[in-house]
């Protein structure tokens, strides 16, 4: 018996040694076992501007930001029917629905999840890169906010858990649940960022602010205020709480605080260049766009100095402000001829086009402007939210900042303090309507968010087009449709928790503007 026990003990010991040796042998000494989280963080920031490792940096902007939102909220226009201008005449475009979903979930959020996982409990960088971790939480919330604003209810609490928890068919969270957690995340992360935390590569990997913690905290608080005001029509209590916190925490205070990424001409045009610019680049498969008559008429009626900042002239030639002419949304080739009273017209010659000085391939990609902070403060003060005061004062600061925010594109677009201040002082102030209209103008290029603002506030008061065969019954789209790929892969969870019906006219939870 003693001999058997000794043999068993020896076998167990030998087996333990063999198991460890087998584990060691199973590790490829030439393979990377751990990746620097700096890489994931930088990739996520770039991905929100370019589509990331998925490739074409024009894909989301061209199909969705430009194609749907820029046209739907009537800042640009097209005579094309369908395709990458589906928002002009309210047609269906499966790629426009798919692009934000696939690029954000499979690229941006994957990278941000990895940063948060590896710097959290049990991660290989647990306790390190604290500011990067909190910045990743803020950008993650920004990204999820975009998704839920597009689609309504989305996979959230169970999203991004395929590797960690084996959840491959995530349930849908309601938009209210999503916003409740996003507000908490941004609040906590913004407070947790500190100059006393070691840099640990944060400055080098941070494409927004180069590791400037003070600017990150301003961005976080301004994003928190945006989120709080976004739900103000449906959850006034949460709005009051988080708006007050954001305001007391410190918002953006000048155009030096603009959240943006400086793009570059190389080494890869598909990832490092500005996707909006490339979508409008005629020699690169894109097409210049006429400005909408709605926008041009508004700017002309107000003697707005941004008219000849946003406009590159009629046909790119006529630079007389009095002659600027926008293309009405909803026209096609045939109705254009009727509108102009002549045949053979070329829209790029007949109407004001986007100023090419805004469209260099290496233009910075802007995520949030300082002017928004002032407009949100103006709205909060006008509505008695969060302790904000002096609505008209903040409104005029917002207008001045918005007029001057284009200098980053080209020095020739700079507007002096005196001119911008005088213009801001000249505009009649009519409360929420004025705030909504000026916020709309200020978000040229950030059309996805201008669309969200319009849905929430109802300003400006846009007249829908009624093009034959449109899929919305002649109303401006209120949401995107869940992509067909998601409906095929995760149908049960979508039917159980998605925003229904899955139509462009269905309103999301916070949408009660008009």
C-alpha cells in the first residue's frame, strides 16, 4: 500500500510538472503576449474620426453624417435620388443604417473596452494609466451616446462582452437605461481625472488634447451637460442634477478648448485624412455639395459673416454675398429644370458650394466646439436648469465663438473679436428659438448632433420635403433603422428590447421636440 501511495504521489508531482511545462511550451516566445494600451486608446480616438482599422475614413461620414443628417437638417442639398444623399428626399439606404453600428461596435468600442479592461481589476495594467482609463470611459460614453441617439434602444449592458463573458447575443437596453449609465460614467470619469496621476504615455497617445487633463475635464463636463440637456424633456430631475454638476465642474471656456483631432495627409489616406473632406473631394470619388437654400437664406437674412466662410461662392466663382443661392432640398434633375426655368443646369455651377478652404484632406476633425457650451448654458438659464443664469449673455458668447471657430481650418477664415462681438450683439434674442437656431448653424459638419438637437428642440422650424416615393410619409427622419445584419444575427434580442417599429419615423425615448 505504501508503495502504491508513493507511486501515486510521484505521478501527481510529475503530472503537475508536466502540465506547467506544457503550458510554458504552449506560449509562443516570438508572439506578443501583452499589448500597450496606448495603442488601443489612440486607435479608438482615431477611429471616431476615420472609421479606424475598418478602412475607408469616408464611410460613416459620407453615408450617414453627410448622406442622411446633413441633408435631413437642411444644411446641404442634392438633386441625386437615394444613395449617399438619402436624407435629402427621405429614401432608404441600408449602408447609411449599417455604417455607424458596425464601425462603432467592432472598432472604436472594442478598443476602448480593451483599455478599460486591461487597466481595471485583473488586467495586466491594473492600477496604471489612470488618466487614460478615465478618458477612455468618457470617449466610450460619447460613442455610445451617438449610437443610442441614432437607433434608440441598443445593446449596452451586455455589449462588448463576447471575450470576457461569452455573451455573443447581447440583450438590448432601453435608451433611458443607457443614458442613466452614461451620465454616471462621464460624471465619475471626469471627476477622477487628475494632474497628480502619472502620465504613463497618456500625453503621447492622446490625439484630442495631448494629455492636458484640464481640457479633458472641460470636455467631460461639457459632454455631461450635453447629455443632461438631451434628456431634459423626459427626465427633468436627472437633467437638473447633472447639469448643475457639469456647470459647477467647469465647461469649455474658449475655442482653444475645441475637442478635435489634427488629421494628416499620410501615411495612409484611408485612415489619417479627414473623411468629411474626402467625401466631398471630386477627384477622389466624392462630390462637392451645394449648400441648402434653408441655410443660405438664414445666413443672408441675418447678415451673418459665416455666409462667405461656409460658402465657396456660386459655382465656386461668384463671391458676392448678395448673389449666394442655396439649392432647395427635395429637387431632382427634372424639377431642378422647372425651378430654374432652363434645361441642362449643373447644380455645382448654379448654387453656392461648400467653401473648399474647409475641405483640405488634412483638416482637423472636430468632435465638439466651445460654442456649444455657451448655447447649452443659455438654454439651461432660459429654462431655469442647473443654476445657470444670464441666458442672453451666454447666447451672445456662443454666437461669437461660433463665428470665430473656423479659423482652425484656414487663417483667412478668421473673424476679429470686434467683428464677431458686434455681430453677436446685433442678433435679436427670442429665447429658446434663437438658441436652437444658432446651435443648428454652429454645427456645420457635426450634422449628426445638429440632427439630434433639432429632434429634441424643434428648432429651427424646418419644412419637410415631399418627394414621390419617400419612405417617411413626407416627414424628416427621426432615427436610423437597426441594420439588417443585426436583425439577422440577433433577432430575438432585438424583438424583445429594440425600439419598435424599426422605422425612420419612430421616435426615441428623449425625442419630444416637434
